[in-house]
C-alpha cells in the first residue's frame, strides 16, 4: 500500500484507492509527491519531466531536486511553480 493509500484509508476515503494514471500530493509550493511514475525524462533545477504510466508530467520552478525515486514514487522538492500534464 502506497503513501497516499495510507492517508486515504486513515481518513475513511477508500474510494480514492481506485486505479488512476497517477497520484499527486502537493505540500505548499515546496514539495510534491507522485505515485505511478515510470521514469524521469529530464531534470534541471528549473524543470523536471516525469514519464507516467499514462502520459507525462512537467514540473517547473526554482531550485528543484528529486528527493526520492523508488518503486514508482517520486518526491520533488524546491519552489514548485507549475504542474502540467504532457
């Protein structure tokens, strides 16, 4: 069970556990957590592009870095300005 699944279950929101192309949790403008990521397409301090199981995601901002990438989960930190499906 993933991080977001644990949160949804503890809040009694089990219907959120339905299969989706990806899941994201934004923590202010300083961090984001993504599930169902296949790979990192490109990385720079101002843009990170992720390959999702269905499509892609472009994250733009300042001083971006990947804090965690393991088993389809990615944690991105830095000043996040935009998220865009690609």
